């Protein structure tokens, strides 16, 4: 295995100069720079997994693991492509032919991401002293630029020599997608990203996450709330608007005043003894032009303020529980649905995590019109909120572990239910078992899109007949 040299211009760390991000697209004020060329002579063969949209992550900002981090690049600025260092939450990074982008054309979660052109790179100027098990990177093309290739890099001697890690990644999507590298490094290491093709086409890199969890750990963790995909490709459309909360991800429908779907991960790492806050509140993360539901919109409607992601699935701490009371996680639910069959299924799933399982859940609403305690209604709140015809849920169950997508087989248990939004229905949730295929036919969604097709097709066509107690 051979080494290659990365000749960086090191700066005195305590006097790092930060550049202010510009508000226009690349122009003459971004002077052309000469990028130090990286001569790649060696490589490490590791497994990698490509996932749409948010992809998997471990919520390391909430679970403190030795030197793990997720860097979002929100707390720094650099408006020039010229080589220089930035100081940010995770540490000091060196960017060459790269800047911190904050324009409309920059693909990002939040306000900022790295933008790299030509053969630019972004590398850590600090080490993960205890090694790392996985590296996860979100990537997309800038604006409508063409495709580019890049490599993950690793250095084991403080940035003097480097290896490429895993296969070359091609970035061609205008949506941030995730690539996960199983690096399984047990010694001090630092990482970087090196753009190797595509010329002046630019790429965005955001939310770099490095997990230093104990290798081989199978205990409960807080995983991504969107591991198995964004089923409606929610983005910025008003009736398919993507929101990512710390405790769940969702697609909001402004015309209906409800979520289309909500997706979350469930394990005992998320649960505890926090009391329900009962603190329903409007979601100010919605654009100013959107209808923002309030708790009073449901008053005397005959329908419950029905959680999609349940309060009891997020009672590990007060902030987590409070987040489930955003009205973007709520839909008008018939009391006998919400308090009987739906609640019984929620309780059943929580018994499974007590038996060393983790569950990936996606649930939502479909159709128009339901029967509450005051009778049938198609809408409430003067027509602002649509009453669904039914509530559906899909739960994929795995033993506690890591790299969940790769562990799914045709024998993995998937439970799908679709419950009419009516009174006087059965309290037995098993009476409403269906297939994922049936729910996809109703909704038009691709619910388990990140599972390989051969496995996905079997799971989605199968109605669960597993144990229920």
C-alpha cells in the first residue's frame, strides 16, 4: 500500500482568518486560485452505502460519544476559493478551491454548506484520537452544474500522507444524498474530501458525520429518522414540504394543514420517564406564507389532536417530548381510532424495543373525510384542515445493531396497518393489517426505497402474520 503527499499550507491556528460568505453567485470577486495537486498512490478498500436524501445518522449531537460529531458548517464563513483554514465547532478544517456557500443554489440543510470546484478539497486539521467506525457525508451538485467525482481521504500521520478510502463517489443529484463509509479505524485518524473530476462544476458537501462509537456495539442508539428514504421526495413544494426535526422528519401539506407522512426511529435510546407535556404549538419552521395550525383549530371539532410520531416514543427528555407537539405532527383523528386501535399498536411496538429491537417507522394519512364524536366531516377549522379518511403506519423491526439497511433481508419483519378514521372501530389493531404495497397504491409513495429492490419487493408484498404479544 503506497502513500501520497498532501502539501498543505499550514496556518497558525490561533490567528486563523475567517472570510465572510458572499451573497452572489461565483463572480470576479472570487479570484482564480491554483490548487495544490494531490498525487494519489494508494487506497483503502472499505464498504460504502449510498442512500437518498437524509440517509442514516446517529444523532451524535444528542448521544455523547467520545469525539463523535456531526459538522453542519453553520457557525463559520469563508467567501473565497483561496486556500485557507476555518475554525468551526468540530475543529479546524483546511479548504482549498472551496468555500462556505450560503446561496440559493447551494444545496444544504440549514443556511450553509461547503462548495468545492475544480480539484479542490476540504480536510480536517485535527485527529479522531480513538479512531472511527463510520463516516457519513451528504452531497449534491451546486445549482444545475454537471456531475463530479470525489473521494473520501484518510491520514494516519497528522496530514502528512493520505489514502483514498472506498470507491470514488459520483455526485449528480440536485438533492442532498448520503454516502456512508464503514471505515472501522481503531487508531488516530483524520479525514477529508477531494474532488477529482468535473472541472469547474461545483459540488456541495454538508452534514459530515464521524461516528467514533465502539466497534461492534449492538446496543440501542438514536439512528436517523429517515434511514429508509423520503417516500414522496418531499422538498420545497407547499403540499410536499420537507421538515427535519431532531426527533422526526416529515412531509407537510399546506393545503390540508396536516402532515402527509412522518418518519422516525424508535429504540430505548429515545424513551424514558418524561411526562407528556401536552404543549401543542404552531410550527414556526414553516414558511411565512403557509397556514400554521394552532391547537384551538381543533377545539370542539369532535376529533383528537392525533400525534403521528407519538409522545411516548419521545419521552427520553423534555425537549424531545415537547417536539412531538408541533402541529405539523398532528392530524384530526377520530377518538376511537386514536385511543384504541392506533394507541394499542403504538404500545405493542414499544414492547418490541424492550426486547432489544429497534424500529424504523413511517406513518401518515390518506383520503378525505372521517367520523369523529360530532359526526362526519371532510374538513375542520373553516375548511383549513382536511380530515383524513384513514391513518396508516409501516414499522420495520430489526435487532439492535448498526448499518441497518445492510441488515434487512426478505425475512425481516415489516408490519403495515391502515386504520379507518371512524368511531366504533375494533380495538384490535391486527384487524387492520395490510401490505406496504397497498399503502403505496393509496398514497403514491415509495416507502422503503433505500432497500435493494429484490428484498423490498418481497417485504412490501407480504402481510405480517407474526406474534402480537
